[in-house]
């Protein structure tokens, strides 16, 4: 234990408190992540199309939440703390509506509120980490907060599955999720003081967006970040379908079994968790654009291995395991470096707005990725196989953009 404590970075105690709070709130989110669509279709009786529309509406509300959340986080009237408190309260209220859902209007309202709450959350929580860390600490701090998120979601999925198997009480999942947001609200209220420096802030709520949208390095970064978030979405959307419908499984059957797929993706989550901090620490010697180039190389190799999984005559499971292992490294190299890069680009008074733009890239990527991947997986096998080669080659575009970004940011001063 002493060795572990020595190995961990020396961060402000508020970072550790925030990590614990994020783990708890994501634990509740993991409870509902995979089981909500099953519940609303099979138990409540809503159609799959209606459920898809409702969940999609949450993403739209999330875009609005990110825009408002970024401006609120930079506003002296709101700041990071009040924005996080508002996010937790809105998310808890969303779970009340979802737990009481018996018809589409209630379901829609619950999803709109949940999307809004999540949108408010991301810019503020990322800004808090930036406020209470130094440049040298930031990459590892973001790695640890992402680790808290990943562990929370992973544990939530497992515990939620156990609860459903034991009781069948789907509505209890939303109650537990709501309680987790209330606990998170309490942690923020009692343990996290406001971190916004009021001397650095602007008095006009949305004026920072104009400046941010004229920032050339930030706009260049947005282009490549949408590519990366689209890659992430493919792991969760297109890849399971590809392994199910196109890869040769056991005894000559088409597709891996659901148990095999679950094991593969569980391994991906576990490897992501255990390598998050070591990879972030090992890559600290490079500039943030250079780290993202390294991540891009791993994405390309991972997608190439996915293609090999589909065309291989033997050893498909082994290639699939290699693919998801490489993609886990690509993910852990990407996520903390991306947030750190945005903070480095942002004026201190506009951290919330810049991080909101970073979060909006995720919203775009997770809209484009599943739509594109779903369409491709409905096509003939040659197109489905070729999709992974095209994805692998697309990293050359990402690397080219990042080389340009590295050049134009090398003269940009880094703020503490």
C-alpha cells in the first residue's frame, strides 16, 4: 500500500475528492447504461423507434447543456461549483421522471433533463481539474479522473446486471442512479469550494464564445478531435455488430457468441483502467499534439487488427483480443492529452468555454460514429470489411492535422 501511495501523483486533495464523486455518479450511470432501452421497450411497452428518438433527444439537450455549462462555468455569478450543483440536481430530477415513466412524454422529458444535466457537467468538472493542478500535473490528473469515470461505469454495469438478474426491478436502477447524483451533489456542496478566479473572468455571459471560435489552433484541434471521438464511438457501436455478424466464430458459425463479446469488451474496459495512469505518465515527456499523434498510430493499428479479425481463417478470437488491447492504449493516450491540450490553449478566463467546445466534439463524434457505423454494418461484407481499412487509413489525416497543430502551438505560452 505504501508503494502504491508513493507511486500516485501528489495532487491537490480536491482532485481526489472530485475523482471519488465522479466514480459514484458514474456508478449510477452504469446502472442504467445498457438496461434502460431494454426496460422501456420490453417492460414499459414503448416501441424501439420511440425509445431511440427519446434517447437521441437527450443528446440534443446535451449540446445545449454544454454551451450553457461552459458559459456558466466561466461566469462570476455561477462559476464551476454552482454549475456542478445545478448539473447534479437536474440529473437527479431526470431520474425521478425516468423512474416514473409509463408513457412517451414522461420518457422524453426525463431524457431531455438527463442530457441537459450531463451537458452542464462536463465543462465545469474539467475546468475544476484545470484550476487546481499545474501544467506538469494536469495530464495525470485528467487520467485519474477518467479512470474514476471508467471504474464507475464498469462497476455500475456489473452491479446493475446482478440486480436485474436477482430482482428484475428495472425501476430501482433509476432510483439508485438518482441517489448517486444526490450524493455527488453533497460532495460538491460540502467538499469543493469555488475554484474560479473572479479576477480573470468576463462579466458578459456568452462573449467568450466569439473569441474561442476565432482561435485558429482550437479550430484545428476540433477537426481532429471529432475524428478521435468518432473512433471511440465505433468501439461501442460498429465493432460489436462486426464481431457478431461478420467474424467467423466457433465451429464455423458466423459471429462470436454474446458471452465471448462480453468477455472481449470487459477486457478492453479493464485494460483501459489499469493502463490509464502509466500511459499518461510515460507520455508526459511529449507535447500534447505529439501524444495525440501516438494515439492516432495506435488507432490505426487497432482498426487494422479489427479488419484482420474479420478476414482471418483461424485465430479470430486472438486477433480480436489484440485489436481491443491496442485500442485501449489508443484511448488512454487520447483522453487526458486532449483535455490538457485544450486547457493549454485556453485563456484562464475562458477555460469553461474552451472545454465546452472540447465536449461538443464528443457530442458530434457520438452522433456521427453510430450513424455511420450502423449504416456500414447493414452493407455487404466487402464494405463492412473495408470500413476498418478506411478507418485505419484515416489516421494519416489525423496525424497530418496534428503535425500542423504541433507547429502552430509550439510558440503558444502554456498557462498554469
